[in-house]
C-alpha cells in the first residue's frame, strides 16, 4: 500500500488529491482545493504550509507528486508559483516524505495520453481512472493527475526492473 499526495500548487488556489496505490491499482482517497485569500503572499504561503501539513497528518501519505514550475504569464507569476510549491514541499519533507516532480506535460501525457491535453480532458480521465461519480474541481483534478502520474511512473520502473531481472535469469 502506498498513499500518494498530489499537489497542483498555486498562489491563489492549491489543489490536492490523495490516492492509494496498491498492486497496480489506484483508489481515490480524497481531494479538494486550498483557497487562499488575496493580500500578503507570506500569509498565503503559511496557509498552504498549514493546509498541506494537516492533510499529511490526517491521511499519512508516504510520497508527494508535485507539478514543476513553468514560465506562466510573467516571471513574477513563476516566482509566486515556486514559492507556493516550496511551502507544500517543506510541509512534506519535514515529515520524511519522498518528493517527485513532474512537468505539466508529463502529467497530462501519463493520464490523458497527450501532453497537450486541456483541463476538461484531464478532469474526464481522472474521473474515469479513479471511478469517481463526477468530475473533480479543476485544481483537484490536476493534483490527482499528478498522483496518478507518479503511480504510473513508479509502476513502469518496477516493470522495467522486473523485466531486466527475468532476462538476466534466462541468460544464466
């Protein structure tokens, strides 16, 4: 069993999603959005840190999958996004969680099959893959997609390692 926390960081809204990955199957645990007030960035970062800390203490995930910083509208936006990521990452690493970072393109490719997928496609595939009754909120869907991407990536690495071991045994 492996609980994976996915985070879609933002300076106005930070999406989160937790999945339980067991024997190659992903099960939905929870998801939502940490909504941040306007105003002082330092206070918003504190809210992200506190919110992620509460999620980690409540659910006990072992791993964090988080979206990497990308150059958005401006350098200032990218810096704020980086600071939001930092607050979430620190909340996790202080509890000895492993951290994996993925680009938005990698996450979309893993979940939808194309790195150019739009938000509605990500929402739809997250709903289908996790057998949810309805589409999650956009930011929560992006966070769940990050967790699913991590689960898929980890399973691919396990499969590759196993295939190598099998080939080696046959040669001997």
